[in-house]
C-alpha cells in the first residue's frame, strides 16, 4: 500500500514533462566556456607576474652589487645626478621589456566577455 501511495505522490509532485530549454542550455554552456577561458587567462597572468617579479628582483640585486663595487661607488659619489639618470633609464627599459607580451591580444578576452554578456 505504501508503494502505491509513494508512486501516486511522486507522479503528482513531479514537474510536468516538457522539452528542454535549448536557449537556457546554450547560455549556460557559453558562460562555462567563458569562465574556463578567463581562468586560463588568470593562470597565465599570475605566471607572467611571478616571472616578471623574479626578473625584477634579479636585476635589482645585480644593480645593487654593481653599485657596491668600489669604482662604481666612487663614480656615483662624484656624479649623483648622472647615476640617478642612468638608474632611471635602466629601470624604464626593464619595465618596457617586461611589460611587452609578444603574440598576445589584450582585447581578445574583453571581446569574448562582452559578446557572451550581450547574448544574455
């Protein structure tokens, strides 16, 4: 008797049979794909940041050791402005070198994100 009642109750409480909502499924699928792409981009950005920080620390350590050498220290003591200008130029070149990403299209992810959001 309990089995018959459970079947009756399950049949009455079940949602009505209908076709799957393909539009909803495609929206959810596109958002999942977008999130996967963004996660991969975040991993790449974090890895690049770590590499750039290691490179920056290595260059700073090299400059510090070079600056501690007696001939260089004497030259910096006599020509402070020229030494500061040389360090600023070296830092600017390092920043330019590290911030350049060959082969990367920075607008590609933004385009994918905006097209996925506009479809919703």
